[in-house]
C-alpha cells in the first residue's frame, strides 16, 4: 500500500468557515477551513449521494449535508445528526507555503 501526499488546493481557495471540493486520486474530498486549521474528509455523505462541499458548516465544526441535513464532526468524521449514522473518513492534511496537501492511503 502506497502512502502519498497529494496537492489539493491553495489555502486561499478555501474560504474561512467554508468548504471546497476536490477530486484526488479518483476520490471526492472535501476541504474545510476552520479557526484552528484545514481539515479534509471524504467528499460524499455516507447517508446519501450528496457532495459535502455543497453543505454548510454549522456550530463551529460540523458539516451539514445538503441533501437530508444530517451532520458530521469535521475533525473526527463522527456522525452527529440524523439521518447520518456512518462516519466519514478523515484525511491527514499538511500546509506548506500556502499549499494544502492531503495524505491518501491507497
């Protein structure tokens, strides 16, 4: 299994308290810029076929799915609001010289 850091976006592309969707290595990824840093999860909701980059950050660090309004903790991936019950996969993030890199396990 290869472990790769892949360039995802420029920090400036992700709005504060906002989301940004990217496709990396054939995977949909959602980036989030919170007060304490950049986070990344899988880009699709585990409950329905919805892109989390079209959702909303609520209560500081929860992502609300745009389809059924369920929520997940951005930092842990844990489901926090019905109908979501399966956790999101979180990805490691590093920022170097204003560039966001995501660590993908293959």
